[in-house]
C-alpha cells in the first residue's frame, strides 16, 4: 500500500529555513503529481507547491513563490520542500500528497479534492 512519510518539521525563527522531506513507498513516479499542502486550525488545507511527473514547471502558491523550492528524486522516491525566509504565517501542519492529476498547477490549486493520498503531516512553527 502506498505510504507518504514526512520529516523535517520543527520550530524556527522568522527569516530562518527548514527542509521538509517525504519518503514515498510503493509508487511509480509516472503515476501523478507530488506536492505539499498545509493546514492552519480552522482553515481548509491549501496547496503550497506541487511538481508533476512529466516535463513542466513546478507550481507554487502566491504566498510562498520565491521563498520555497520543491524537488523530487525519482531514484530515491523522495520529495523535498526547501523553505527559506520563513514567516509566522507559514506556521501550519504540512502534508505530503500525491495526486493522480499529472498537472502540477491543477493538483495544487484546485484544493484537497485533487489529492488521492496524504501523509500524516508534520508541524512547522515559525516564531521568535
């Protein structure tokens, strides 16, 4: 059974950096788009960044573009999110996700309905 296991969350000061990683099991990397969603208590999960399995640009939400970088390693079956210049509003639970939609922008921007698999989530807290 496919599993997504996140790691790398934690507490960081504003302006700092964190790197999230996701190990993907039982998955063929041509199966769809991988990405990261996040959720703040009381709000819906939102797509942060996604990357497709085929040629194409990664997608970033407006709130993180220029600060976050997504990457995938098709040999190691891993997904990463490098988060720089973190802000308090980035505080959330971050989820690694897989969508059968190969289009990165659609997989991320159309909401949780496009997600087929979720990881357990990892907490990121940005605070001084």
